[in-house]
């Protein structure tokens, strides 16, 4: 009914032009501010994990395949990218695969995630466990993978023992089917079940 309007729908995304094809824009999100987007409800997403902060109802983290990690500090009204460049491989900070994410049960600003950094070269893959002490803000993630087999994409199932000491959290993760444990907030890991 409007010759200047055209919708372009792919197997993943929706785009539209409303000026006769001069400008196409995405219809699946709307820009809110730099690195903050609002969903329109038709996003192509594959959620791998979701973590709510037990102490701050406005704070949550989502781990996605392809889109990496995103956080909300306002109860889900807007989402910020948590995709720190050095942990995203070929995604160059624009996404990645985050398969596990947990929020500390008491410390509102502390979270951990498992990030897969896939590379285009065969056999050149890396997994990281990273920790943020600043609510997942870009630049706040630090590698806490010491003692883990990280040259794999088979790391998942990150969990935290909520009864462990607050500054020395006990964490668990599976790597290639083995269970690893950290008793010092993720600073180092040891295999406890193989």
C-alpha cells in the first residue's frame, strides 16, 4: 500500500526501508545509547545462560551464542554489551559465545562467565573464565582461568557455592567432561573429578 516501504526479512534478521530504498535500518532493535540497545521482540538470539543478581533486582546477565554477554542495570529496559575484546576471538569485541554466567550471591558487582573465543584457523580455539568486579562493565573483565585446560570449546556449567566465604568463593566448571574447582574466587583451579 506504500510504494516507498519495503521489508527485507532473512532467516535471521528483519530490515526495512520507508523512503524508497534510500536507507535500510534494522527492525529487531532500537538504539538507546552507545552500546545500549532495546529489543523490539523479533531478535535472532540463542540464549545459553541467564543470571540474576540475588541482591540487586535490576541487574542481570545473559550469555548468548554469537552475541556474547549482555547486562542490564535497569531491570531489563536496556542492555549493554559485556563483550570485552580480548575474550571474543574473531568477534573482535562485537559478540562471541558465552555459555555460562553467574552472579555472586552477595557482592552486587561481582560476576563470572565462560567465554569461548573461536578462531577461523582449525584447532585454534580458546575458552576463558573471566571475572568482573564492576557489574560486567567493559574493561572490567579479568581472566581467571589459571589451572584450566583452555584450548577447547568444551567448557561449561559454571556454578558458585553460595555458602562459601564471600571473598573466597568456591566455583565449579566442567572442561572436556572433567570437573574443576576453585576455592579462591576463581584465581586458580584444580581438577576434582575426571
